[in-house]
C-alpha cells in the first residue's frame, strides 16, 4: 500500500476520540485511589497495636516518608511514560531502582544471622496475614493501574509496567507498614518482600501482555 | 519545522481528535514529510524508510487520543517515530540472527548503513577498541584477512570451537556497541 493511500484510508475512517485527561488529573486520580485503598484496608484490618508507641519514633517516620515518596514518584513516572513525548528523568528512575536494591540488600544482610530452618518455618507460619494484605492490595491496585495505563500509548511497555508495579509495591508496603508491628528482618523479607516480588513478577508478565497491545496495534 | 508550522500541525490534530477527516488528512500528510525526513536520516533503502513511515503513521493514528491540546506536537510525533525506528532495527537484528544461526561467517548484518563514511569509520574503530585483544585478533583474521575458522585455530593454536565462540561473542559485542552509539548520536 502506498503512503498516500494509507493516509486517505485513515482520514476517511477517522472518528472522534476521547482525549486522555491531562497529566495532573490522572496523577491526582491515582494518588486518590491509593489513599482510598489504604484507608479502606487499614479501616478493615485495623492499625497495628503499637502504633501509638512507634508513631513518634524517627525510624517509623523515616520509613513512612520514604515509602510514600517512592509511591508518589513511581506513580508519576509510570503515568508520564505511558504518553509519547513526555520526558522522564533518568535520575528519578535510578532513585527508584536504587532504593529497591538498597532496602533488599539491607534486609538480606540483616536476615542472614537469624537464618535457620526453624526460623524460616516459624516466619512463614506467622506471616500469613501480611502475605494476604500485600497480595490483596497489590493485585487490586496493580490491575487497575495497568488497565488504566493501557488506555494511553506506552511506547516502552516493560519499563512502564515495571514502574507501575513498583508504585503498587510501594503502596502495599506503605499500607502494611501501618498494619504489621513486626520489625524482624526475616519476617519483612518473607512476609512483605516475597509476596511483593511474586505480585511484581506476575504483574510484569501481565503488564507486558496488557501494555504491549499498543505496539501490536501499530503493526 | 517553524513554531508557526508546529502550531498549525497541533491545531489540525486537535480537529482530527474531534473527527474532522479533512484536517486529519492534512495532519497525516504534513506529519509524513517530517517523519520521512527523520527516518531517512537513520535508515535506508527507500522501501524500508517508507515501511517505517507507514508504521509510524499507524501508530500516530492509534495514539492520537494521547495528544493533549496546547502541548508541543513535534516531540509527540518524534517519540513515536523514534520508537518505530528502534522496533525496525530490533526486528532486523533478530531476523538476521535467526538466519545466521550460530555460525559467525554467515552473518551479513551491515551496521550504520545510513551513516556517513567518516562517522561509520570512527564508530567501527571505537567498537573494535572495545573488544578484548583476543577477540580483536580473531575478528581481524576472519573478517579482514579472510581466513577460515580452521586456519585461525591453527595460527592461534586454539581449538576451532573456541575460535567460533570467541568470534561470536566478539561480533555480538561489536554489534551492540554500534547500536548503542547509533542511538546516542540521535
């Protein structure tokens, strides 16, 4: 087919389209959704029992701010990347992946001295609630987010999907931070990070399939 | 493209989003000239350029709802065209690898077809410098001196399999270096 024929064909069959809302509105929508999901989950399961004690500690506040910032940043980047022509700073992406690697390395390093078969069995047996929290929040938010991103035109499906899942992961971690009082490294690793990793890997595969459809349309 | 032309192009796209066929035809027609120039600087021959232009136009069509009125339209078109060029190069690399199989000698990939002779020369020199001495020697003996795998193995006193493996790795490294440089230059 000649290019002129293609142009005529596309122009003849053009229909009005519903424009994608401006970035600020999409961003606000997902911040609102994240907050609503957090409120609902915490409202349903209840705050951790020692919240009054730990809320004023520096470590708790630091963790809360870090998780909230990561959630906001990764949501912003995923939404930006889903639209052609929007620029995304490589530094911001490095902050996200760097923090993931750092926190995981710190947890693995802290878990190693306590690692034994008995500790592993005990931790897995007592981490059921956290696995459920992370799984439910992660799946609910992740599916909504990926489906929404699909409505745009992500030119880089893997990168966009990974950021969307990072946003989901940091939201789940933030919510679980208010639900679970355990600070044992092995519990954090197996009860919080492991289900997140499972959700993320599942989401990456799903995200690739869901978001790649834009590229397929174009071929 | 001047600022005035860009504004005009943006207003045509906004009308096209509302379903105006004439404005859309005009938009696609003008965009195709811009896209063709962009693609032709990166790819050749003409038939390939036209194929990628058409794929870009189809992508513009699929993504037309993502353009936000008031935003610059050229970066939006540019990002889509750039992605299509990248997709084409990736597809070509994959199909070349598929045809070539494990044998290094059969690979016919020609890096930087559309680049000027001087730029290509510098890029090839840098890519060669990026290889290890052994990889460089084997690549030189195979590709420049035209020796067979057996002759290279006898000359360097290593096994034929080792020559093949090293040559394959050298070639992969060489190819990815050129590809990365190609994108950095854009």
